[in-house]
């Protein structure tokens, strides 16, 4: 070939295997790693702050790290009954204390959930309601308070909304996905259809079959916001036989159950209660705090704890058929 064809053209750069082009070499991997480490340090510092702020025990704080592998979704009951006063939530004997509504109590509880989720997951939490549009990627208390600005009204279509959540989050349920799904349902009454007709069977079907064959990757916990004993009874019955499902009571009732078993000297703050609520369906050790005595020393053991444990024995045996058993230690 004639050399005249190449007159005026620059020679190509020499071939050097394994050496990136000069522009690409300017991308600093160490800088990227340093930024990631800095972000992680900041995240853990925020986590340390919330643990102190909400008086969460070290045991719960350590266990909370398990939730880093979960996307947390909240289904909040915004039906008309949530405007009722939350008499069952009163923990002191002050007759002049304003009595909050169940709606206000729920907002306070979800404030702690939001803090925890923001420290564990940069995506925040999605909050679904029963009678209004969901609010996604809630990171701050301001985001949460805006979502609660409108007063509650309407029926209690929990089955429909839970089914909606499971369908929308289907991609997180596929095998090998980085995140599992944890659903917290906070309600004060019986599930209904959108027309107000009782719908317990519909909700039970969604819990049994709507999560697919891998229900362990989609644990569901119900928070009872009221004092309806009928609703509490059927939810507790479901707790016995539906896998990866748990029920949590309001703080004062849950605290009494825990102290009846663990002893009066056992520390159990509101922050610990929220942790137990979130961890209950994924950690049997935590779930059993109000059913079996801790193996760690307790400064004020309860002499009646054995009676309580015996009463809970049947429940524990049934739970053991669903899970393996671990002891709780402070």
C-alpha cells in the first residue's frame, strides 16, 4: 500500500495492555471509597444518636441492624375510628393530662419508626393509608407530619391495601433481590371492605397466600392501636398459626407483659417497644420476651414469672414448630 495515503495523519498511540486511557485514569477509586466510608460513618453516628434519644438498649440496637436488609412499609389506619381518644394508652395517674387520639398516638409511634428507618435505610419508608394516597420515601418527621395533617375518615379496607402493597413491591420479593420486605400494619379495629362490610376472611387470605411461597421474606406485624378485645383475640389466634406474622400491643400493655415475665427491674423503654414491634416477626428471640424469661441476670426477678411462662407454654410450642428457638439476653 502506498505510504502517501498516510501523509499528514498522526501516528496511533502505542498499544499498552492493561493501562487505562489518560482521561479514565483521573477517576479516583480511593476517593470514591473514602466517600462511601464517610457516608457509612455518618449513618452509624445518626444511628447512635437515635439509640440514645429513644433510650434503646444495646441488645435491641444490635438486633436492629438486621433490619438493614429489609425495606420497611407502613400501612396506617386512617379510618374514622382513629379519631377516638386513646384511653388505653395512658401510663400515668395524672387526671389533668390531655388524652391523645389514636391518630395522634400512631403519629408519635411512627415518628420513632421513621427515625429508625432513616438511620438504617437511605430510601426511608413508604407510608400507605386505607383511605388516601400513599406517601413514599418518608425520611423526616416533617414528611410524616404532613402525611398526618388530614384527619382520619372512612372505612378499614386493610386486605385491599395490604394486597396493593404486596403487588407493588413484588420486585423486592423475587429470589436474590437485595432487600426483603417488612410490613407494619397499625390499626384499631376490624378489617372491612371499602363499603364497610366486615372482611376478616379477606385479610386472612392475603396474609396466607398474598405473600407467595417465601413468606419469611415478607414478615408482617400488626400494631393494635385500640382496646377492642375481640380484634385482639382473633389477631392473637392468627399469630399462633400464620407464619412470619406477629401482633404487638400498645406500649403500656406490652410493657406490662414483658415485665410480668422478665421482672420489674427489666428496662423496656418506648424505643425498645418499637424495636420489639419491628423485630418480632423476624426474630423469635425478641418475640418471646413477653413469653419466656431472659437468661441474663435480672436485679429484680419476678417470682410469678414461672406461672406466666407456663400460661404461655402452648403458644411457645406452636411457635417452635414455625421457627427455631433462641434465648433472649439483655
